[in-house]
């Protein structure tokens, strides 16, 4: 891949720069990297961001697909189509998320990721997130039960560890999970707790062994029970009370109402709470189209997808960039906090900050320019403009 471009984004309200506080200024990108200055005046693209917000490119650590394709497909063209769709909506860094599937399917997808990263054929791909297959069957949601496996089985499959693996979501209460968590965390792979009925004690043990993250709050988490006189916290309550862990929310306006998003933000703060899309193959499809997500068939509606019987949501169909305005409207969070939750915090969660998720000298030259209403106006990848998305769809 050729060296990045040179650009100066002028007169926008910059978030994620050196001062740490939003302020009107310029962002200089030289050969694909944020710099204090760029000597290549003749080659430099000038972008006027007056009246707009300028932030780092968005970082999505939990995204499954788009345009009818899913990352469990081994076809590199399908991966590039998914990544391209999300890039056009502002996601300049994506961790491809694989739902629970047969070992051969997972292995093939990991191979596709490795090939794309080796030949630099997918500049926004930052590795793979395995969501499963070691999850609690009672909390599996749309995951296909035939794809679930024990921690011992997955440990054998991941020995030696694939270099592309960046995060694994698992249920720490499963037998053998302690060994898997220790192995993953000890080798630099982030461990996320999700699709689980873990007790507060089990969650704390997982944290002590190296777990650092919590998958989509209120989705795939056990909740408070009262089998007798005592109230027994579930994973949800343990998550909200936790310290030192980051967590995800899906802010598409359908998965969680404003009250729950506000609770999550108050418990975690913008430096520990990540916005994720959890986008499925239905992202970018027309209303009425159907798609597969795990064991379920989803039908696309206006801004969301539901199972064929209409009984439950069937994943998200909005890219991360289209959730920013919703998060702000539903919680009243400051613009800087909303951008932090979609850039710096997820980048830290998977060990990419400050190369990603920041506009600091030395950071990759990825940026988004947003309207005052937090709609994506322009996307910049490595100093070069990308076709922008309209507010109405991909």
C-alpha cells in the first residue's frame, strides 16, 4: 500500500488533539500521519471544517457485517465490502467480529483476516474479535447453539495463537475458562466477558486473571434474581458496579433506551464506556430485505432489524457513525464525550491507542468531520478523503 496522503483540516472544533480539550484549530496530516507541520505544500489537500467538529476516525471493536455479508464468510471480497461500507460511514478502524461458528468456519475466517493484513488489502482492519464460542447457552441470543464449544476445545484451536486475534468474548463461569483467560491475556489478547451468567465473584476472578472488558451491557447478561429472601446480583449488576473494566453499549436507539444508556455512562464514564455498532449483515440493506445472523433470520426495518416473527431484535443495522447523534440526544452527553466513546476508549480497549483513536502527533491520519448535529460530513483515511455517507443510509 502506498504512503498516506497529506492534508490540513482547517478551522474545525478539534477533539482528541494534544490539549485534551475541544478547541478551534487545524489538523495537519503528513504522509498519512498526524504531524505538527507538513512540508509538502504542493501535495497537501486543504479541507475547510469551519463550523464543524473534527475528531479521530471512529474505532468499532464489535462489528459483524454489512451489505448482506458477514465476517464468518471466508471470501476476502466480502470482507472488503463490509469494511468499505463501514469506512464510508466513519469507521476507519474495525475489529472484525466473528459469532460462534463451527471450528472450520472460524479457522477459515481467521485465515482470511491474516491474508488481508499480510497483503495490506484492508487498511481499516485491525484484527479479529471472537464473540464466542465459549458462551453460556442460556445467554447465547442469536448465536447458533451448534457452534458453541468448551474453553478447553477453544484453547486447543487457538494454540498457537493466531497473530490476527485481538479480543475474545467468553463466559468465565464455564469449566476451563480460567485457563483460557490466563492464556489469552498473558499473550496480549483482550478478554471480554459476555453472553454470560457470571456472578460478581466469578466476574472478579476473571478480572484478576486478565479480563478487561464487558460485551454489550444489557444484552446477553444475567440479571438480578430473588430465589429466597436475598437478592442475587447477575452479571449486569456486577458489570455496573465493577471497577477497572471497560464496557460496550449499542446506541442505535433500539437496543437500549436513554435511561439505560445514561445509567451506563454514569457508571463507567466516557473513558471506560465504548460505543459499538454490533452491526450485522443487514447493515446497508433496504427495508424489507432479510439476512442471516447466527441461527436467526433477520428482516430489516427502518433503522433496526427484527426476527421474522417480530418477537425480538436481530442485531443492529446502523454503522457506528450513525449512532453518535442518538447517543447525544438520548443521554445529553457532551459532544467531546460522545466522540471519546467512539474513538479513544475503544482504541484503548484493544490496545491501539494512541496510534488509533487520537489526533496526536504520530497518530495515524484518520479523521472524521461531523456537522454540529454529529452527522458524518467527511471521512479521512491516512490523509486521503473517503466517500462520505448521507444521514439516510449507506
